[in-house]
């Protein structure tokens, strides 16, 4: 009989990797994982997020092959699985449903519609404990409490009515620790859709139960028209009067354009040029009321603004930033601090949904890159502490998705769900195309007209109707996306490409507060408009520029698309991209001088 060939080293490594993945899939990646059991004293814990009663899908698998080291998959995103019937139904609808542009009124979103008070849309709380409890008993109590939270949530909301939300208890534990450690909470949201990422239950818990202050950071302010930034700020003030609100952008600069923008290269742009750190300092100074010396923070901001040091000097400065990594033992048995500003140090906790730019805000406050950023939701796994100065430190928390009643397609366009993990991206493309002028922006040609001859004489061509599938097929034709075997248009890849353009802000979808349509003229002539334009790093003249030829804006198909379109943990963030298009421009009229919050004067029903 012929002898079998011995396995090569590459084959052995591949077999070993498959065995590890199978073992990891059997044991889970939460508290029941092998590494978690070792860290918790060797006892195997049950993970309520992976229990048999809940159908959970784990995504964003991280490479891990060394024995005895920290398991990064412990904080993988856990979302409820979708049935195959629902996926196939949406695929069929994407092929058949004709896209129709919606009115501006339908872009207005009320926060009470996203988080209705009668649905029980809260978040899991850490149960009470004392020092007589062992660590294992505390973990079991937390898991029981979390299971009760899920059971109550699903009992009050029928299947399919809730959005994607985090089912991994380990990530919620990270939020508990950050809230307990911090004196002031920086709740960071994306200015394009802030009501999706500001759960009132979390705000009420921080202000009422923990008795701490919240600063709302409207991040990525350069991706919205200035009038819309002002409108969102006043709307959030009307809903939460005691809330401190700050506008922020890590990358100010480019004027708006009515065409699809190329990706801006940010690698050589300093983080210290961000707009908004001074406003955060002012908000914290009002909150602390002199109990913490923040003069060193103010000096750092001024020093970073005029920093013209050489690269060698900057290298020396990088080594001076103190960073602390918190182990599980220090986190799990940590007691909520009753003393604010302990030892004269202000602790700022940065929390928010995935892809809102938390890491970019921290880098901008520090003045250099200390946290890796990515457009992939779930990139930050566990929190770390960075000392901004001797009296100010920052805590970075992983992004968490709270349960809500928002459409799942809108969640995907907001960057809350990894695009690369989508089983059916076409319905989200259709949702986007009904809310942005995709034909004038993408310069698409309908697939049915590609092989047809042009009409003769004065006969006008019939305007074909578009479906989400047609848009994806036309974009694949324009970009040259082809399947490997049959060389057909790669529709799936084209859909992912369009969704990444939306997440990055290059195909920008901006929601609007209630009543914005009838108050548009007021916001476009508001007295705060010059201040917002200056924060965005523009001038009034820049608002009317930006039109370019299609030849200049079109990206080359010869560039390595696999490298540019891949949803990976690279050095880019969702806020590192150019703005969208079709925004209303500011008028030349002088501001009216009216500074009253119109959301308190004119109620929503009067704008209908």
C-alpha cells in the first residue's frame, strides 16, 4: 500500500488552529471561556448571554493562539441571531421594492420614539454586593441579574421589534466599572444621529442614582451643516435642561461638497488641532466649581495649540503619558467610590455607542495618538486609564449598544453593526438611497440601460425605476466589482462598499430633530452660526464651495479595493472621512439675533 505523505508544518498549524477554534466555540468567549475560568479561580462560570434560551451570534472573532494570555474574544460583540426567513424576505424585497424618496419631515426623529418609556428599554444594572461575598458568588449574582433583565426585556417586547443590542455580559461589566470610577461622564454621540445613541435610562441612572454629572459631546461636528448642529444642540437642551452640551470634531477642515469625496488622509494631521477640547474644559470647570485644579489642563491645551516641536522632542513627550491597564481582579471587586475628585484628581469616563469616535476624542484631548481607532464596531475591548495631566485622567470604555426601537437598517448606517458581518446588506442600501440623492451623487446608470441602444431623434428615454438591488448592481458595474468564477457583477461587495461610504461620512445621512423643517430658516440665521463654522475649521466662504468635476472625484478602480474597503482594525476611524453632499448652505443674510431655544417655545405638534 502507498505510504501517506507526512503533514507539513503549515498543515499541522492549520489543524491546530481549527481545533482551537472548535474548542473556543464549544466553551464560549464570555465568562465560561477557559482563560476567564483561570482568572476567576479555575471555577467554570455560566454565561447567561450564551445560554441555550437565547439565540446569540458572536461576531468580530479576534486572533488568539498563545496559551495563558488574556483572551481578547472575551469581549466579542454578541447580538441576537436573525432567522433565515427574515433574511430571505428582505433579500426578496430588495429586488422588488421600488425606491421612493422620502420627505424632509420623515428625517426628523424624536428621542421618545427611539426609547419609548413603556417598553422597559433600560440597561442591566450591577446588583448590590458586600465584602463578605466571594468573587465567584458575586459573578453568579451578576449573571442571574443579567438573565432577569433579558427575560423581562423580551417579555415586554415581541420578537423582531427591538434593534440589535449587546448580549455580552462582560462588556456591560466594563461599563459598570467605568461609571463607578469616573467623577464626570463624557457621553459621546455622533452628531448625524445623536438621539439613537443617547439612552435616557443611562442618563437618569448617572444623574439620579450615582449623583454624577454628564457632559454630552456632539462628536463629528464637521460632518453636518452648521445649522443642523445648532438645531440638535438646542433640541437636546430642551429635553435635558441640566445637561452640559459640547460640540466636538477631531478633524476640522474641508468645505462641503455636492459630490462624492475621496478619503482624506489623516496620518500626518496632528490630533491637537481638534475643535472642542476648550469647551470640554469649560464644562468640567463649571461642574467641579474649583474643587479640582484644572490649570494644568488649560496650559496643556494652550501648549498643544502652539506646539511646533521637532519629531525628536515629540518622541520624548510621548513617553511621559502615563497609561494604566486595569485587570479583572481590580475591576470585579471594586467598590463604587463615594468620594468625588479623590486626591484632587478629576476622572473623566468616556462612554458611548460603537463608532461614535470615543478613541478619537481621547486622542484629541491627549494631543497625540494613545488609543488605536477603527471604523469597526467593537474595536475597543476593555477600558484603560490615561493621565491627561497630574490632576485629570481619562477612562476609555468599550462601545455598548443599548436596546431601542430604531430600525436595524438605520443602526447599520450609523455604524453600530459591523458591515462585514451582514448577511443581507441590500435592504440597508435601499434605506439609505431613499434618504440621500444617490443618483446625482453616485452617477449611476441603470443596469437595464447598459446594453440598450440610445433612443433615436427627439425621443426621450424612459426613466427606469430603481430597486436596492439595481443600485448595488449599477455600483458594481461602475467600480468594476466582479465575481471570481463567472465574472458577474459582485452585488454583495458593492452593497458593502456603499454602506461603508455611509458609515465613513462620505455618503452622509443626517437625521434631524423634530420641527427642523419649519424652523430651518431660523437655524440657518442663528447667532451661533459663526461659532460652529469656526469649530468646524471653515469660513463662511467655504460653505459655498466644493463643487468639482466628476473626473476628479471618481476614485480609481485600479487601486487595491480589498485594502481600502476592508472593514478591519486599521488606523482609520469613522470620523476620518469627508463630509457628504447636498447640505443646505448658509445664507448671506445677517443673523436675526434671536437666541431663545425654539424647541421650548414652539412644540412639535405646531410644526406638523
